[in-house]
């Protein structure tokens, strides 16, 4: 059984660590259209992940660009994308190297047709 819990605030991670729950902590990477702010968010996220031994980081699909994918790969962080609205977007995220992708609900038949 595998359980993941996603946090966006360091104080929540600190508290969760005191509970000693057996699950994977996923840290949320905020994004911005402002390059300086984006860099600030990345640096903070990478520092938090390093400090708490977190190796899984989540973000919205728009944040997971080729550049971000390469950066996460270099940092040995597993990307989780939980906001894909289209199957094509989900497939693209997987091809880019996402560890886990979440999307809308689709029928099993529809997914079978897409993957065969």
C-alpha cells in the first residue's frame, strides 16, 4: 500500500514528520510568470525537499516544462503532475518523465483505444 500526501507549507511538513506516518511526502512547487519569482519558488522548494529528505515534488501541468523537467532530473526529484485536463497532456507529461500523472476521469475503453 502506498500513500502520498502533498504539502505546500514547511510548517505542515514539520508537524507531519512528528506523527511518524508511513507515507510519501510530496512538496508542491508553486509557479509564476515572473522569472525572478519563479526562481525564488524553485529555490525554496529545492531547499525544503533537501532539508526534509523529500524526493517527490508536485506541480500543475503548465509548470512542468522541458526546462523544469531537466532541472528536476538533475536534482533527482520525481515530478508529480495532478492537473492534466486532456489525455494528450497526460501522455506528454509521462513522456517528459513524470513519475505520476493525475487527470480527469476517463472510461477504461477510451484509455484502451488510446493506448493500443
